[in-house]
C-alpha cells in the first residue's frame, strides 16, 4: 500500500461512509457518558459536603470541651475533604463537558460529509444534483 498514491473518489467516499456509520452511535454514547459524568460528580460533591458537615457537627456537639489537637484535626480533615471534593467536581465537570461537546459534534455534525455522499451517489447514478 503506497501512502503517496492518490485515492480515487470512490475510495474516498467509501472512507467517509465508514466514518459516518461510526459518528452517530459514538456521539450518542458520548452524550450519555457526559451527562453521567456530570451527574455523578455533582452527586459526589453533595455527598462529600454532607459528610464534612456531619463530621464538623459531631466534633462541635461534644458534651465536654474538645482538646485543641482534636479541634485542629477536625478543621484540617474537613478542609481536606472539601478540597478533595472541589478538585473532583472540577475534574468531573471538565471531562463531562468535553465528552458532551464531542458527542454533540459527532452526533449532529458532519453535514459536509453527508452532502458529499449524497452528491456522489446522485452523480454515479447518472442524475444531476439539484441546483446544478
């Protein structure tokens, strides 16, 4: 197979057809994956926030005064949980948005390719494309 050989029109259009068969299902899968990632990471952030607040409330509701090292540790733990939750929420939002945008582009894009296939089919069947 010579990489410098020019492909015929039929080979090129067949490659575009194979690509089009892949685009729509892959786009739908990426859209679903993007929404799932966004929903999962938002749910995870809400869950982590609730756990951090429960931890802070448990420390503050102690009957006797808590030693200073426990108060300091609880503040560090709640801060760490919040920071971890924020990092993962940003990561999930970023990956979910990329997946969603690529999915929409794959699912609803490719108009030029569809028009090329349509006009090639019309030309090879002996019909003139509309407007020609």
